[in-house]
């Protein structure tokens, strides 16, 4: 077979290939790259011409890599990593001169706490850095960090994760959150009141917090009524404000919605809440990821807790 000209390949095409391998969808790859779908399709056509292979075939749910694409995937990932490292200045990462895309995973409260100030700081220094923030299942986050789907994750953890690097962002305590004027859950609410009320909780089958609560209640000979599972604190608050459901959540999160919610102590002892910033160990040599990690930690630690009641219940 004739030798192909390396000039027919560029970095943008390699980034398209990498995004399609990770997302298995032209539309999601476009979102990942901050490009239009036609631009990604055009880049894919150029890749096909260059490698003489379809590389990705259409399916009912997106695209699937061919055997040739599977064989190329590791090489492309290494080339992109080497190029990224080569372009980093020796003295460290400078966001003002970068066009890098950073991918962060975290919940809606973490984005509320961190993203506005981070975005403002990037604009203020004239940076062309782009941020992609996604809410992802906590069950798969460390694996997705390992695969490179995310650069950074902001996680609630009762204990520090052992399968990635992490630093503590802040500590908090758990409270009972209910709508203002709730008929039974007040400052004097009993354990019976707590157990009898319908509960709404975050996630399903993936919550170490809810497992811990149920273990504590079991030791007390009690159970609670698990009614609704949701994927974000915003959804939970919307439900709480319109029903007599209750939720256990961090005080700082509940205080953000103090115009809608009343906050009461738990009727039992429970260990505190920890929010941690996590990254894959291989990123310890990536100046950009380390800059992003330090920026998120600084912003989160500088931010005051929401509301005057965050210091006292």
C-alpha cells in the first residue's frame, strides 16, 4: 500500500477522532469539541480519506468504531497527550494564553459554588479556555477520570477516594430540609416524625449517604419511607417546596434555598459531609489540570457558606 502523506492529517482531525471514540456520537462529539455537527462530520470525512477506512459506522444510537479505529485509538490518545505537554510553557500553565477545553464533572451545587467565579476570572484575563461541566453518575466518575472523559471531578465523599488523587474542598454537616410550614417536621420533630414522612433522595442505588442513614436507623430499630429518587438538588428542592416530603442534605445546599425551605437538625447522629476535588494520578504531570484543580480549590475555600444560618442551626 502506498505511503500516505502526513500533511493530510492535522491536530483538529485527531481531536475529532478522539472525541468520537469517547462519545460514540457525532452530536456529543461536537458538544465536547465546541464545534458544529457539520464541522465534525467534515473532519470525519477527511479522517476516512486519510486512513482509507470508514473508522466509524452509523448505528441506531450513534456511531461505532471499526477495527481500524480501535487499533488507532491508543496511538491517537498518546499523540494528543504528547502535543498537549509540548505546548505547555516550562513555567506552568497560563490560562490567558490558552485555548484548552477542560471537562469537569460535579453536581448542581458545586457548579453554583465554583463555575460563575471561574468563568468570570477566565473572561477577566482574556482567556479562550473553554469549560465543559457535566453531571455524571458518582458510581462511574473515577473510571471516567481514568479514561480521560473528565479532567476534574467534584464529589461528595464520606471518605477520601482511594482510586484517584483528591483534596478536600470543604466540610459540612447534614440536616433535614422541608418546605416552609411543614406540618410535622419542625425543630422539635422526633425520630418517628422523620421516619414516617416520605423521603426524596439524590440518586438511586448509588448513594453512600442513604446507605449510611438506613444503617443508622436499622441499629435504632427503625426504617423510613423512601418515596422519590432524583438526579439533582434543584429537582429535590422543587419537589420539597410543593409537597410534605423531607430530604437529608448538606446544610450549605439547603441554605442556598432558604427562601423555600426550612432546615432542622437530624434526630440522630450522622458523620459529616465532605466535598472533594478529584483528578487522575496521571494528571500530576499536566500543568493545565493542576492549575484548574488549584483554581477550584481556591474559589471553593474562599466562598462563604450560604446564609447566616450556615453557622448555627
